[in-house]
């Protein structure tokens, strides 16, 4: 996935109201940017960090910049746009570029369960596959990514819904995209959300598949790369 327009660098002044941030550009201009991340962004919103913004000239958009990357200035990047994993996985499914998946049709945002919507429903000759997608950006230990970065009751509900789909004879998967280039494995932040960790372990034991992949990230674009180990906690 290449960025539509060249990214420009700046320094984060502050993030606020979840979806807004002030950034100081290299030319001395301060701009308000859209932050496409409703999460806590734990450890990622430190004032002064280097960020990369995507400009736009869309007259329908109030804000003319979108915050896309954090540059750790050590050769590594973190992607902050939580919409990226869904777009990348959709493209991968459409090109049959996901190991173990070969389905005839793919639908997004399909209603299922108890008032939920699944990110992707894959259908073909065998059992349907329900795929829930999460963006992973937290890392508190070198080389290890973690999810979630705050309490997520919605995420826990998704795991319970997937568990019910398996009980009904379907295939179900949690897909985590690690949007960091400095991690080689992923685990659960059980101390931040014990309920999510318990639900994830229970779902895995019930037959919900866990797939973790990382991506190559640069100011030019983001590319789906390879599977990473999932470190199941002992609870």
C-alpha cells in the first residue's frame, strides 16, 4: 500500500480529543492533523517525537493533513492509522496472498451474532470463515508487541462472538497486524485488560485461530510481510 501523496515530516506537539493532534512542521508552521486512531496510543504520543503526515487537497476534508507514521529515528517506524490493517488484508484476500485462505467470495462489515459486525466474511465450498482484524502498536518490551493498549470491552465481545461461530461449525480467526517494524513476536497485555486476555485464551482453546503478521513500513508505504509468533499467556 503506497501513500497517495508524499509524506512530510514534523514533530508532535500534542494529541487531544483522540482524533486531533498539533504538529510542528519543519518549516516552522504548526498544523492541526487528523489522527486516525481512537485508541490510547500508549507510549506513542510523546511530545517531540518525529511524525510523518499525509497532506491532502480534498475540499470535503476540514483537516489537510493525516498523521500516518511515527519515526523512532533508529531505523524503525510505527503506523498509527487503525484503518490500514483492514485495507491491507482486503487486498491480500483479493489476491489470494494470505496463507491457508482460498475462498470464492469476501464480504466486509457483515452483521452477525448479537448486534455485531464482522470485518470480513469469507465464503466458499467449505465452512464460512469469520475474520476479525486488529491493529497492534503497543510495545513495552524490546521486540515484543502487545494488544490491547487499554481496556476494550468491544474487543472482548468480538472474541466471544467468534467463539460462538466456531461452536456453530464455522471457521473463525483473529488477525492481528503488528504496525511496528521493531517487533518479532506478539503477546497479550493481560495487565491492561485481564478480561480481554481471558477471552482470547478461551477463544483460542475453543478453536478460534490466531494469526499475527507484521509489515514493512516507510514514508513511501506499508507492505504486508510475514507471520509472527503469538505468545499465548499462562493465566
